[in-house]
C-alpha cells in the first residue's frame, strides 16, 4: 500500500467544494466528499490510475470522479501527493 498525502491547498480545495455544494444541498455535499475521498484512497493501490499530463516533470496526473478532477503528483517512490480538487468545468490543463 502506497503513501498518500494531501497538501494544504488540496485540503482547502476539498473544503471549498464541500462548502459550495452544501449551500443548497448539505447531504449531497457530504456524499460527494466521501465519494471523492474514496476515489482518492484507491490511488494507494493503483497510483497510476489517473491520466498523466504530457511533458510534465515530475509526474503530475489527474483522477476524474464525476464532474471533479483531482490533481496529484506521483513521486519516484510511488508516493501520491494530492495537489487539489477542482470542478471539471474549471480545471485548467497543466501542459
């Protein structure tokens, strides 16, 4: 099982997603965050599950869950560092 770390920015972006959804649908917000967290946890077993951005060093990848994108860094020792969580419509490619 690989190591999984969240940056402060990633934790803040996940809170922002929750807060935005919870304004009108708190139950949906809770379920959405739980689902995103479960999807990210799957990276412990399959760290290369996400799509790699071309021409990026180190290896920045994105994992899709519904309308959301999770940007993460895959280190040489297979550690996963979550960089941020974004709504798919506002996610900007890094290449």
